[in-house]
């Protein structure tokens, strides 16, 4: 297995704040590797260091064998970056924005002209190729920004929240594009706080919180840590919020319940074998009214809740 990205105790500090706290990773070439975590977890800071935008405070990292501090100019030749904040020129057309990046990478004119049209077509934007970007919606601009990151066919692609603000149809178009681009043996690093996105796209991922990796594995492996069974979540009335510790204790005494815990300000979540059919036993045990009951299979957000006691978006 060839390693595309390797980090050793990679850290970034801002005074006493540890934005990234000693990350150790080996990411195989050609894989799609996800960073899942809430806003402020350290995902963007990590990508900024790996793409040589931001120097680390300590530790080291290599991209395709090149050191991020010593070989930054060489690394930039081989990577593409689609940042969370749009970097795009409103006075240029969609085609001109993409071709500007191609020219910066000294691509052959005949190659990038044909490739630009192909990329715009695959993203559903070919008919708007010659329109000024200032006339585009935010979602269309984000799709053009992604094409700017891949026009030069990078070996490593960094995508920082690439579907933020997109409608469901545009999000699916981007998902399909990313999966298709990976077939070129491109290593893709994806940051997201969207659990469905991380689950759908990632070959492997880390869950990151407060600058620390708190879990790593394939989506199936991470969800499997919670075991088999149903996830049941419900809300309690405001006047019994202070009693949630006692309610959780009662739930844990049920022989089919694997775990239970508080989440948020008024909710309780539990995992139980065949819990759907035994919901009446849970209702009897808690001795309070259960509101807004939902029943589902394990998700990556449930993994995050299990690890931290809160939701990704809390």
C-alpha cells in the first residue's frame, strides 16, 4: 500500500489554544479520507497545514513524500484545494476562472480548453460557461470553485466543506463528481460536519473534536462500535429535564438496553436490541412522557454522541 499523506504528531497552537493537537495519520494513495467533526474542531486548520498554507507549530507531515515545510513549492504542483470560503473572480466568466488556474499550472492551452468544457458539462454548468460569475448563485459558484481545484488533475485533492450551502440536487451532483474523480487514483481529503456526506463518500475517516482525533475507521467500523440494535431518541418535558440522570439510570436497567445517555438540553438517546418492539417497556420504565420519539439504525452522529455526549452541530 502506497502512502499519499503521512503526519507525525502534527500540531498547531494559537497561544494557549491547541487548534490541532498531535495528529498521526497514514492515508493510502487513491483513497477518499474524511475528517468529520463540528465547526471549530480543527478540520480546516489541518487541511491548511497539509496544503502548505499554514505552517505547523510542531510535528511533521509529508505529501507524496514531500515535506510540507521544506518542499512546499513542489507540493503545490501536485495538489488541488477547494477552500470552505469561495475564492473566485466575479468579473470573470466560469470558463475564465477555471482556465486561469490551468494557466497558473502551465497547462497546455489545447488540453485545458477541452478539459474545461468537459468539467463544466459534468457539473451541469456548460450552458453558463461564458456567463460572468457575479450572475451565479452561491451554489453555482461553489461548483465552479471545485472545478478550479481539479482542472490540473491533481494527485491529492483537499475539499473543505465542498457542499456547504448546496441544495440536495446540487449536492448529489457534487457527490457523483467527487466519486468519479477518485477513479483517477486521486487521493481526496474531505472535511465535513455532515454525517451523511462522510458516510456516503469516505473510504475511511477520522472523527475530530477540539483538535484531537477521537475515533478512526471505515464508516461501517465506526458505526459497528455501537453494536447491533436500534437507536431510540426522545425528548422530555421541560419540568423533568433536571431528572434526566435518574431517567437514564432506569433505562440502563432494562436487559435489552446496551447504553443510554443524555444529549442536548432535553433529549435522551439509547441503543437497544429489538428496541422497536420493546418501546412500551421503555415507556413504562422511564415513568415520564416521551416526546418526539425517533427510531433509527446507527449513524455516524450517534458515534459522535457516544464519544462526546453532544451532537455534531451543538
